[in-house]
């Protein structure tokens, strides 16, 4: 039985980790990093299952396990609203596997202290595995508390730390972990996996837009677009309108930092597509071919100069967001710069 059946691609990573477990040489702390949707969580759950010797949580990214926990909480009297809005400090499977997820929007140091005091203080009992999801949401207090633990880990405890933003992780934590980078998956592998899941649609355009990210490709096939991609397209459509700046600023304020970074990435890809369309490029070189018609419609409103500015501003914004510059200031800077450039284009 393979515990990694839900992971699409990433075979080199899985083979290497499996070999280390079999040889008894797997480090006690691993840092799995790469963009969201590449299979980090399914790999971590699979590795935890392999270490313990049984399936932990559930192989579908823990979805079935989380649903069962939510139903149990409601049966104990919690409201559905609270269950949906706030997760548990720690999800526990059999006293052997522990899963820390952001509570609302961030990982809190209280979660780590509860893990140490309630679960990791005892000795014996075999292997235990701790999965820390979305570590980029942890503040400095949480990160330093975790650092102290992984410097001298309890016996037979493995820490699997997952992040979408490797640049936000303290160098001292990186130095004490085995780094496991997740990269794009081949279109052939994604196609085979989605066909096995029952998708019969033409995948070509979704594969082009998904750029080797299985989760993005799947969502594009299911929904035809993605929420933040759709927002980015609407921004390009409405940006030239004089009253849109204030509306847009208010909308973006509600986004999480990760969502803002994703939005910047989509804006940059769409801007490159408009430049490509200006040059008469064929569909197979477009990053977001599903939106070709809408991009052609806005093409006259965007000059080459302004599109190049869009490239620079979104790259700078992503870097500022990684460095934890106040998100509102970052976004306002992008909006103001592009609004001014568009005004100059019309003068």
C-alpha cells in the first residue's frame, strides 16, 4: 500500500523520503516548500503515515478527517458558524500524529505550547509526527518557540513544516531542517492524474494557465477560472475607469497576504499575455489562454509602457509582501503607480 497515492507527480521527492525512512536516516525536522497546490500537504500526510505505519488523518489532504472533526464539534454543542470560522489549536490522530493549522489566519504560539505541554512531554510509545501547515502565517514568537524545540527535538518525534514562502522562514530554522523543494509537475503527469479522477474535458488551456500546478489545473477545469485570477482580469478591465481606484482599494484590503501575492502574480501573467497578443503571438504561448477574448478587449487601454510598469510593480509588491511590509501600503503603491500611468496614456 502506498500512502502517497493522492500526490500528483513529485516522485523523486517521495522516493527519496521513502528511502530515508527505510534506512532510518530521515532527519527529525523537514521543511517542505513551494507554491500552494503542488502536493506538500498530501506528501506530509503520506510521510507521517509511513513513519507511523498506518494511514493518519485522511489521504485526501485531510479533508475527510477535518469534516469528521467538525461534525463531532457540532454534536458536542458548538455552533456551525464557530466550527467553520475557527479551527482547533491542534488536530490529533491517535496520539501519534499532530496537525497544526492556522487558527483563522495565523499560527499562534499558544498552539505550540499546548503541543509541547499536552502531547510531546511524555517519552516512549513509538514515533510521533507533527505537521505544521502554512508556516508563513506564524509570527516571530511562534517561530522562535518552534526553533527551540527543533534544536533539541524529543526522541522519536518528527516535524514536517510546510510553507508557501520559503523566504519568510528564519535562516536559523532553515539550517536545522532538511529542505524539500516542490516544483512544477509535467503536463503529461497532470493529464494522466486528472483522467484517472474522471475528467474528460479538453485540458490544454487549463494546463497552459496552470503552469505545472495540479491544483490550479484541476480548479480551472472545474470552474473555468479561479477567484483571484478572475479578480485580476476584472482589475485590468476596470482600471482605466476613474472611479475604480477607491472601490478596488477597499476590495483588496479584505485579502490575506498570501492572496495578495497570488493576485500580483496573476496580474503579471495577464500583463505578459496582453504584450504577447500585441505582438500577434499564438494561443499556445499565452499563460492564461482561457481569457484571451477579454484580454483582447482591454488591449487598447494598456500601452506597452504601462504593461512593463505593471511587471515591475507587481514583482516589487510580491517582494515587499514577503518582507512583511504593511499590505495596505504595498497595494496602494501599486494602484497609485498604475493609475497614474494609465492617466498619462490618455493625455
